[in-house]
C-alpha cells in the first residue's frame, strides 16, 4: 500500500497555510466588525439563549436578572429579541432591536407589561442603562451602536492568550460612547474585549469575555462582564442554555411583543 512521504505531507500543509493566511489578512475591518457584532453576548445570531445577569455596585450590592435572548436575520437586517423572566418586577418586559439601514441607527422597541404598550426608545435615550445593568440600550445591537464601516484595523493584540484583531472606530451621534476599540478573536470572530470612551474621550466602560465554549459549528462567550469604570459597577453575563433559534419571523415584531 502506498503511503505519503512525511516531507511531502509537511510541504503540502505549509503550502495550504500560506494560501489561507493572506486571505484572512486581507479581510476588511468592516467585514470583521460585522462578524464580531453577530457573535456578541446579547446578539447571538441564529441562536436562542437563557442568560443570567448579575450586577454588583461599587458598594457590593448585587442584583440578579434572568432573560431569554434570540437573534435572527430577516431580509438584510438582524433582529434581536430580549425577554425578562426574573425577578418578578420585570417579568414580561421585552426589547426588540432591529438593525438600521447602512449608516442609520438601530430601531429599539420596548414593551412594558404594566403599561400594556410598546414604546420606542428614542435615539437620545440609547445611553441609558439597559434595565439597571451596566449595558446600555446601544449595546443591544452589537458593540455600542457604531457602524461597521467606520471601524479601522489598528494592529493585533493578545486577549485570553489568543491572537485578536484590534479595530478602532468613532461611535455615531446616537451612541453614548466616543470611541470604541474592539478586540476580535482571529479564530472565532468573537469579541473578546471592547473598550469604550465617553464623548469627552475619558475611559468609560470595558467589556471582557471570560470563557469561550464551542456550540455545534461555532464558538460563543458563555461568560463575560461589562464594567463601568466611572461608577465602579460591574455586570456579569452568563449563558445558562443555548439552542438553535426556532422562532419564526413573526416573533420579531412589535405585535408579538405585546402577546408575550
């Protein structure tokens, strides 16, 4: 039986790698940013997740919340849906985020069961805390409301002992942030760290992935945190359960928000 020679095998492997690596290196910052946005902790495209949010204030007070999250591409736009399961005071609250057209801000709809109606989150309110956590409404659609097209490559770095692209961009006028720096894992496209400044350029928040896990054909951050550097508050986000999204397009509408 014929067996391949080790030297020839190694040569073929090196040739394959040399063919593959330049294509990755030439990938645009906008493409990397888009893929990263679809793998964010609150925006796992094509998946449904059960999540636990634990917010700890500077003085040590803790608050836990349980939510479900799902995201789906409908047409050319990503639709993300978050529903609160616990505690009792927020059960039934739901937030629908629909990706804006190119260069436009996302559309965010909030359903409050006590009022039994849906209201729009105004662009001037995007910087407000997302249900008393250290995430803002702007974070629901990705990494802070910035457009993928404004991101530029700024070298490479290591995060979690893994090589990451560094992307930097100025956030849009509707974002609570000034500049956003995203560290994107080169193997999985998961955002492993995001650094935010405020509008005055001062350090504001830091998002950090703490644990990655493979789910079928992709890798997700199953534990991460958002730290507010100005208040000392930190919100931990943990993925308790993952499955492929089963929701139809109708579930990602304002009418569906009211039905629960």
